[in-house]
């Protein structure tokens, strides 16, 4: 034939150029038939694998699971207390966060390590001890400790793998479980883990707070001692007893001396002005003046008149004695009538006003000299005080920095001391009162054990069946013969008139 006709699965004829297909066209029924014909091959493949799986399944050890439950509530150790300041104080975690934190502490390697240390390793994991003994026999003595530590860490890892802990959502109950081949040992191990967990969480939540605060307080105390030593060196280097006292004293002295100097200058100006006035008065005043004039003419006239009266009692007016007295009286009267004022011996002496003004001027001059000396001394003192005060002002920034550091260190020491006492008191109260985690059900010895025999056997059955099926399909797909006439018709595209079974 020039071309062959190929019939598809639906019986439609298709024109196809080239040679006739060599591989049979099989449907589902032909495949099932071929698998049935290869059943013995599949059995031969299935049986060894399944038997090997059964052997492995029966070798699986029987394990016992011990269970325990814990009740977790919010405790004082979960309340946030800031180390510094009060911001955020009193904040508490949510229930799920608290439960998750407790579960993480339960799963801690430290808990498993402390629990395993309570038992001989040969009792918990005899296989590890046997492997350790073999290793130690082959290794030198110097490596025995390292091998023992390595095997112990493997035991801790195996114990953590066999331990489980979890909780239902929004539930304060934490369930724990531990599996082991020995039922009694599984309960003991679980109780040991719970005990180690309770001890460890006490150390974590109660023990570390006051120790950390104490270390921090000691650190700030050392810093405070260093600052105080710097302050002492600063005062010693600058020859200062008390910086603030000396600065205040210098300021007070400056104010006092400045006030006295102003008073001195004011008084000196007043004295100088008064002295000028006195000098002007002295320049216009005579230092001496007439004290009095000795003149007895009037008295002599009275005496002569009395003497004349006496003579008239003895003599007549024409007598020589009376006439002589009359002549003397007349001359004396003419003398007195001829002059305008007193006349006689004049006595001069110092002017008392001049002397008083001169004495006052001398006193003012002495006071002016004293004020000048006092002003010069005050200016010298003020210059020294200004120099001292300027030096103290230059040192003040460094002094204030030292004082700020000292105040900060003192505040930190006081704060951490109070926090340390508070933390220690809270730890003692927490240790004396009921804990926030309570054991509802301690682990008991499990009665029924569980094994992986059935799962392993089922897995072996599935694996063996799958492998046998793959072997059968491989046998079916590699055959070139035709199983049925229908397969031949599909393959060559021509109808089959008859078939003959060969022996």
C-alpha cells in the first residue's frame, strides 16, 4: 500500500504517511489486561519489599508518652518596670504572648540539660553510652572528656526532640508530653523537666533583676568617685577651698568694696568742695582783729567834776584850786568834744572766726588725704577682687560641668539604689508567695504505649505496591506484541477479520 490508514481511539480513520506503527496502540482495558498478565512479576517485586518493611516495622520499639499540664497566670515578673524613668511602667503582655514565652522557656536547652543531669546517661540513653564507650576505647585519654561532653549534648538534643509543649488558643493551660521506651522513666524525665523549668524561670525572672541593678549601681558609684576625685584635683590645682563659697564671697566683697569706693569718692568730692569754700573764705578774711581800746577820759572828767564839788565845799569858786580844776575840766571836755570815737591804747589778737574756719579747713584737708589713701587702698582691693572673680568666672564652666556630672551620678546612684531595694523586695515577695506557674497535673507513669509498627507496615505496603505497579507498567510499555484484536486495529488502522491463538 502507498499509504496506511491509522484509526484513532474514537474509530476515525486518519491518513498517515510512512510505515505502520511498530508499538501497539493500547487502551485502558489492554493496559489492565497486560498488568494482569504481569501479575507474577509484580508479586515477585512486591513481596521482598513488603517483607523487608514488615521486618523493619516489627523492629520498631514501643514508646510510652507521659503527660502533664501547667496553669500560667500573669505574675509580678511579667509586669514591665523600666530601669530608668517611669515611661511605660505597668504594661503587661497579652495572654497568648505570655503563654508563648513560657513555652519557649520550657523548650530551652538549659532546662533539658538540667533535667538530664539528674539522671545517669546510661539509664536514659543506653545506646549513646554504648557508642561513647566504643569511642573512648578507640580514642586517647585526653579526648575522653570531649567525647563525654559531645555525647551528653546529643542526649540533650534527643531529650528535647522527645519533649513537646503547646497550648490551645486563648487558654492559660500549657500541655507537656515526653516519650520514652521506659514508662516510669518517661514520667520521671517529664517531672524533672518541669522542676528544672520552674527553677530556671525563677532565676530568669527573679534573680537577675536586683543583680543587674546592683552592678549598674556599683558602676555609677565608681563613676561618682572618679568625678569627686576630679573635683578635688580641680580645687587643689586652683587653690580653692570651696568654689561656690569663694565665688559668693568674692562677689560680696566686690559689691562691698565697690560701695565703699563710691562712698569714698562721694565723700572726697564733698570734702574737696567744702575745702574750696573754706579757702575762699580765708582768703577774704584777716587772720587778726582789734580786741578792745583802753580810753579813761570820760572817767577822768567825772573824777575831776567830783573833785571840784569837793573843793567847792572848802574853797570858793574864785580860789586858785577851783580855777585849776575848772581849767582841767574845760580842757578835758574840749578833748572829748574834738574826737569822734574812743581813743586810747588799742589791743589786737587772732580772729576767732578765721581760726575756726582755718581749723575746719585743716580738718577737711586731713580728711581729704585720708580719703585719698582709703580710695587708693579700696581700688587696690577692688582690683584684686576683680582679678579673683574673673579667674573664678573663667573656671566656672569647668566647675559646672563637674557639678553636673556629679549630680547626674548621684541621681543615678540614688535611683538604682532605690530600684535595687525594690527589685530585691519584689523577688523575696515573689519567692514567698504563690508562683505564677502552677502544676495542675504532674506526670504519671503511662499505662499504654504506642509504636510505629502499624504506620511503618502501612508505609511498607504502599511502597511495595507502588514499586510493583511501576514494574508492571514498565513491563507493559516495553512489550511490542498486541494484546487484543482491538489493539491491532487501533495500531494498523485496518479491521481484523479473525485471530488465531498459538500454543
